[in-house]
């Protein structure tokens, strides 16, 4: 059997670029189609199909392990972490509302339209199709791409680098100023959850809930009127931001603590079963010594200090620059 090779940032960028080009080519006929429900729905569906095809084809052709690129069956599975997905989703929305409304108002002042086209749901089948296409497909395949492929390819550079850069690419990839701020913050939260848990399942759930709220909330009059800058509304949004930020921080701290606790249990069980020494830098172990989690972290940190990674990867930097330029062009010149 041929040994699977390691996933690199170059692979992630090529996968994303291939999927994007495929999506653009398939979407060309839509530009000539009449505006309507199915045109909007296909506009959401095609990129997700492209992500799925690009990931599966490239991983297979490139002899890269699917499990290493997209951690679904490994990592930490905990009922508490599943339960935290709901308050995390609501807290992010509450915290971001003031920031998003403020950013939208600022953009409108300079003549930038920040509207997001959503399908009109006026009967049962349009509701069902919308829920499937927007609340199921993007959460799965976008998580595969951004919290799976991109995060996995960058995680060796450290949590801050991997989380922030994968979130930035996620936000820029929407190519819409209206979604830039919220999607970046959501991307940071989802990447942090995926990094700590070693599993993107929690990110998929939060992503599903986030998209569901994006569909449902515009039908709530209070939500729409809250975006108006009146003294009362500003006070409400500030309170939502403070309370949401506090709840989000608390939930993520609990999430981290649960992940650390579960990791210690897993490490203890593995050490107990194997009863082997933990060796680093290809050293030969002559005695059986079990290292604590803190000792493992210290060894790993020292190894990184001795061989520090580059500040920025050329492939990631290039992708961010291209996406940023395309976003600016489509926003101000398109």
C-alpha cells in the first residue's frame, strides 16, 4: 500500500482554486437566466457541489488521507460540547449585531450596497428546498473546505495562525462586504472549536444554526426594526453585544476546558494500553517514561522555538491577496 502524504497549504489553495473555477464555469448559464427562486437557489448550491467535488477528487488523486484533511471520525465527542453549540450560535449573533449594523451603515454612507440576495419562500416546497440548500449543504461542505482542509493544512503553525488565517479566507471567499465582518468572527469561533476538539462536527452544527437564523430572523419585525439607529435601538444593541460577548467567552472557556479534560483521559488510556515511552526528535528510548500533558506541550513548544515556522505562507498570502482584490473590485467597481 502506498503511504498517504501530508496535507500542505499548497494543496488547500489548489483545491479551493479548482473548486472556485469549476463553480464559476458551471454558473455562467445562470447569468443569462431570469431572476427567480431557482436561480438564487442554484447560486447557493453550485459552489457547495464544487467544494465537495474539488475536495474528494483532489484528496484521492493526491493520495492524501481524507481523515487527516477533514477530521470527522476522530477527536473529541462529548454531549457537553454538542449542548454548547446552541448558546455559542446565539451569543455570536447577539455580539455581532451592533458591529454588523455599524459596518453596514458605514458602507452605505460611501455608496456600497450590502444587500444579500435570499430566496423568497412563499409555499411549502420553497421553504423545504431553501432549508436543505442553505442550512445543510453549506454548513457541511464549507466546513469540509475551511475548517477541514485549510485548518488542517495550517494547524502545525499554531492555533492563532491557523484560526485567524482560515477565518480570513472563509470571510473573503464570500466576496460580499455584507458578510465580511460576521463571517470572519463566525470563522474564528468555528476554527477555534475545530482546533480544540480535533473534530469539525461541532462547527457544522453551529454553522447550520447560524444559517437557519439568517433565514428565519428577517421575518421577525423586531429584528428588522432593531437595525435602525435610534437611541433605544443603540442601547439594546450595545447590551446585546456585551451580554453576547460575555456568554460567548464563557461558552468557549467551558468548551476548551472540556476538550482539555477529554484529551487527558484519552492520553491516559492510550498510555495505559500501550505502556510505551514518548520519544521526541527521533531519540531512542531505553526506559519507559510516561510524560504528562504539560511535559508534552513543553517539548512541542521547545521544538517549535528551535525550528520556528515562517511568518506567512506564500500560498495563503497569495490567496488572501487575490480574494481581497476581487472583493474590492466587485464591491466598488463591479
